[in-house]
């Protein structure tokens, strides 16, 4: 099943495969989701479409951990 990633909106919380909060969506291009990282260091992550496991209004769950995402 293809996730209709285009429905994800800016401001939604993004969590990794362990349920750890990564930050909030700042842009959704359809192929990727840009996330403003939380925490003291800040920065951004670009999440590929295939890393999105599921979502509901206000929350995006990924199928990868923070470490796996940072390695790319």
C-alpha cells in the first residue's frame, strides 16, 4: 500500500520507529518531508517517502530510527 504522503501537513509531529520525537514537519513535497528537528541543536532532516510508516492528523510515524535517518 502506498502512503498518501501528500496529506501530511506542516506542524505535524514526527516520531521515529522507537516512538522518539524527531521534530515537526516544515514542508511536504510529496516525495520527501522536511522536518525541523527538536532539541537544542535544531537543524533539519529530509525524510524519504518510503520512511513514512503511517500517519494520522497531527502525527507522522516513521519506520526508521533517528540513527538510521542520520546515517543517510
